[in-house]
C-alpha cells in the first residue's frame, strides 16, 4: 500500500477524489480544520506538529479507498481523548456516526494491551467487544498503529520496545485475521526492526548475497512465467517480490530450515480475469515446472474465514530454485490485500459490493463466538511471538539454519542445539568467521561455525560453560558413560612408560604425590584423567620431577618417534595433513619408499580405501619429542608497520622456530601468508595458535590442510 506522505487538505481530497469522485469535500475540509485547531500547540516526540499524525493516518486509510466517515474519523481520532473537544461537539459539527466512531477509537486506545501471555486471549476479547459495533473502529486503530510504528524512532528505546512488542503480539495478528496481509507484514517487520535488529540485518545480508550470486531472480522468473502464459493464450498479470525479513524469519522458525532451503524467499502472484483462468494458469505452471509435493492449497474452493481466496503452489523454478506462486482473480486480490476492509471499497466512484468480501457484521459475530471457546485461543494468538523476548538470542549456521538459545548461550550450547553428536565432537568455534573461545557469549544474528574432530569427547569443564539444560544433560551423560576403569588402566600404562622414560618408577607413593600436586583427590582420579587425556603424562612427571621432564637429553629422537614400523621401514610425514605427536595416525606403505603417515581424519586416506593391505597401524611414542615437526599455518594479518615482526616474536616466545614463510595474497589492508613452524607436538601447536589468535592484528588463523600439496620427503624421513 502507498506510503506517500500527505500534509495538506488539498492533497487528502485529491487522494480521496481519485477513487470516490462523489466525496463530500466540505466534510473533509471541516474535519481537517477542526482537527488542526484542536491539536494546535501539541507536538510529537519527533518535534513535528501533532496534527501531522492524524493526517498521515487519514492518508493510509485513503490509500485503502475507505469511505468519507472513516477518513474523517482518522482526522479526529485523538480529539476527544487529547483535546478539549467533546463527543457532543463532534456529533454536532459532523454526525453521530462519526462521533461514535471517534469515541470507539478512543475506548480502544484506552484498553491496556500489554500483558503476559496468559492474558492475551482476554485482550482479544476486549478488542472485539470494542469494535463489534463498527469494524471501521479497528481499521482506524490499525492505521494509527502503523503510522506510529513507521515513526517510532523518535520514542525512547524502552517505549519503542513496548510498542513494538504490543504490535507483534496484538495488532499484527489482528490485521492478519482481518485479511489485511500487507498491513500485517509491514507491522511485523517494523516491530522486528525494533526488537531484533541484528537478526533482521542478517536476513537482509543474505538477500544481498543471494542477489550477487543469482542476479535478479525475480525478473528472470517473472519473464519465464509470462512466456508460459502467452503460450497457453492466458491473459494475466505476473508480479514478483522478495518477502519481508520477518516473514522469512518466521518461516525459518516454523519449518526449521535454513535461508537457502526456503521456498518462500520470493513470492509470485498471477492475477487473472476469470476464476476458470486460475486453474488454467495452474496447469500451465505445473506443466512447465515440477510441483513440490505437499505444497499445494486451493483456497478458491475452500476460502478462509476472512474471505481470502487464492491458489497456492510451490514449484522448482529456474535453476532449481523453489518459489511460491499465488494465483487468483483481481476481485479476489482486492480482498486478499484489504481483507474485511474490502466491504467499503469503491469502483469508478461508486460503492460496489465485492462478491468475495466478507460481511463485517457476520464476520465479527462468528469470530466472537469462536473466541468464547477456550480451545481456540491459540489460533487467535497465531503463535507469532518467536524471538521477541529479551531472554533469547538467535544465531545462524554458515548454511543459514537458525537456532534459538537463552541469552548468554555459548558455542557449546549452539553445537548441542544442532545435534548431540555435534556438541560431543566440538573442539572450537568461529563466530562471524573469527575463531573464538568456547565460553564466548553469543549475540543475536551472529553466524556460528562449529569445528569438530573425530575422537573428541565432552570435557568436564564444559558443564560450567554451557547454559542450556540440553547441553548440560548431554555432557553429564557422556561423562558418566565413559568407562572409568578402562581409563584408569590406560592411565597406569601411560604413567609407567612416562616415568621409565626419565629413569623413574610410577610407584603408588609417586602417583599419590603427583595427584596432590595437581590438586586431584586420588590416584584413581589422576589415572582416569591421564587415560582420558585430560592430563598429559608430561604434566604428571613434571609434577614430581620438573627438571627431568624438561631435560633435553630425554627428548625422543625423530627416528624413534613413531611406534609400529618394522626395522627396515622409514617414515615420512604427509604434507597434506602434517601429523604431529599427540595426534592419532595411520601409515600408508609405498614400495621402496617406506611409509607415509597421515592423521586418522586426513581426507587423502579416501584414496586408499580399496588398498587396505597398504595400511599400517601406527602411533606416536609417548614422551617429549624434538621440536622438528613442521606444520604450516595459514595466517591473515593486518598490513601495518611491525605486524609481521610481532608475529615472528610471538612464535619465538612459544619456543617454536619459523622454517619458511610465503606471502600468498597481498591486499592494501591485509596480508595472507603461509608460515612453516617447527613444533614438538599437538599441544605445542595449540599454544602457538592460541597465542597468535590473541594478537589483535591477526584476522584469522588456521592449520593448513591441503590434499594437493606435495610432501617434502627429505626433511621428515627417518
């Protein structure tokens, strides 16, 4: 509907005369003058004269082609409440009909609408009682609310939130129930913009990305449809549009689907002359494109209670994109746009009866009767209050799926919200493309990518990080299900080997001392943590013999670093995954070239699935390894003076050596480079990456894994 702002009585009269040449111009002029006089000296929060608001409300109703009495009511709707004007004065100067309409709007305004959910049905009951005498009362009130929402930025933030929530909970659903779909969508989106601006911006950003990827999809599909209708010799108009952000958001919630999978991102409308043509259009569309099962509704043969008639179908359109198509006649479209308000519509200057418009009196009567049935309250509330409360945040996966979390939710909660399996395997997270700690508090509209690893299990510390009951329960269950005895036995063996490596024995007293030093309650607890990798064998040895644990002479030579090779076999670290001590590994045997070792999750292993006889079961020697295992880090850093030097210093501070450095991409503001770092083990790698992540000039950091990279056999060969 039009939003052109009108400011003078001449503009208003011209707007009304365009659809109703027989309008009572004197009545409109008198009402305009009376309203201006009554509101003289009053101002809105924005600083504008207050009367600009009633004039704007009248303009909204004129765009809906309402009758003179409704337009005048809009001009006067705040006079009885906010000025010295009285009911009797309005009745004397205008008519009793108008005075009663103005009084009805005043009473409607005075209803306390903001309340808890348990009182929502009662609020609707009050609304219907207030408008039962004349439905035009609610039409004026809806237009009043629409203009207030369009200009809400001038209000205090807390007042904006109150009005927006009231709009989302009461007025938008009511507009929808009355069939005024355009108004419902605009009210919802205006409220959405106030209550959840981050989520709305996320939807808009995805629209922009989609447009860049696909071009003008609406124009392309509209053209395709027009061609098909011309072939079938059907006269019809085709319109396409992108849905409003809140409409998309609600669909994502209802269907639990990502943005890219929704069929309602674009809406296409085909208007015909005759009802029979609607079904001919349907045939032409289905003949050209494949219909999506379960997505067809015929509201022409079975109209909605508010008079809505249309055929809905979803098809796989151009490039396989799923789009929704609505097919109806122009008469049906008038009701679809204005709903119950179509009862007052004009055509060629005459009040005409739209045969599809619902009788307002009968509609109110039926609706009021159904409201008395407690089982129908949910239908009135429409289940649209999704993300509007301050205790919830909504975040996206990289694919656009949306998940709801309590405020304060962390990436761990997000991972478990996706699936318990994802949560259990979580090793890290990226928020809006940047690595963040797992205890980070997520905000509305953020994109969260969960990084998982095979073999990862929930850690006890996660209980304190998670805030959702689902995550906490799953973590506790996983921890309980772990075979404690198995970990204790494994821990005993790991402790024995670790102590023997420094020439000592893992006696009961030594282990008890280590447990006490590490603030653990018992030896069994120490062994269980050692077996589950919560504590390393080096930490246990260091707890008693710190000098021996760090002594260089006890470093494991590279030739003895891998266990499982035969005496005549040499090994090479695969450069596609660059395994380091502490990671699970497997070897691939090459005739005459020894064994190439890969991490157990290396994608390159897929190439050897059919030659399992070449697989060699290997693992790293337990103990302190030499810092000679090269790992390539993929870094993006800001292009500022001294940044590269700072990066090199940070790596050096972590006792790691840079063996090579290559710039991959140079931009005016950022550099991307590959840095080869010589490391001891996976813990050493984690320390280096954590230190780099903490540097503000590091935009991103990742361990390079590239199946296409050629290995360097000389430097890592046994």
